[in-house]
C-alpha cells in the first residue's frame, strides 16, 4: 500500500481500507479471532482459507441483490458469478467494485431455493440456475436452515463464540 500512497492511487487505498474495516468488524462480532493467529495485527495476507470463505459469504449475503453472471468471452477468460457494488450505464453497462464468487455462498445466503428433480437443476429466485445432483440442493436447503438458526442464536447472544460452538447448538436446530 505504500506504493499507492506514494503515487496517489486513492482508489486502491480506499479498497484496502474497506477490506481492513470489514475484517475488523468480522472479528468484533465473533466470526473469527486474530488471537488464534500467529499475527497480532490483522492483515489480509494473514487470512486463512476459512476466513476468506467467511468474508465471501458475508459479502454475498450483503450484496446478493447485486449478483451478475459472467460469461466466457474473447476478452474474459472466465465464467461464473460475481458481486458488484455499482452498475453504470454509458454506451454499455459497466460493473464496478466486483469480486468473483462461487455458487456455495449464494446457495447458503441467497434467495429461495427451488429444486427441479427431473432436470437436476437448482434455482435461486427463479433466475440463477445451477446444474447439480438433487441431493446437493437438498443438502443446501438443510444447511441454510442450520445457518439461519445459528445466526439467530448469535443475534440473541452476541458474545456467543462461533469458533467453539457446542454440538448441542446444532442438535436443537435439527427440530
């Protein structure tokens, strides 16, 4: 980031500041603890794969209404789904502040899940489609119920430590 400051690239500094703020908030609400890490200072480079997955899930939950499909084109060598912060229309539509996401956080935190058994199709909100075995859709519907219940318990008890959540919390969620 010192390069950005030296060369006055404010946009990158802002993105980095937002990322650090989000990381701080995630720690404050108990989604992870930096005390368990060997680093005392919270840094993006020190995030584990699990923490990155949690951040992607949080972003997906917060920006679900801003999901777009990326199709493989000559100029884009990837396909999948992305979240965007801003959509701008000039002669074309441009998406700003984007990040690629996997289907998993969308299935956990997105819209209503509909499973079409014969077609082996999972649909979110009637327009986001995933070709997958039916059992995947059923598993994600159940996981979503568990996640919703766990998040409700976290809201009721903000001091609840999610890193050491007792198994008894899950047994009451199955009913």
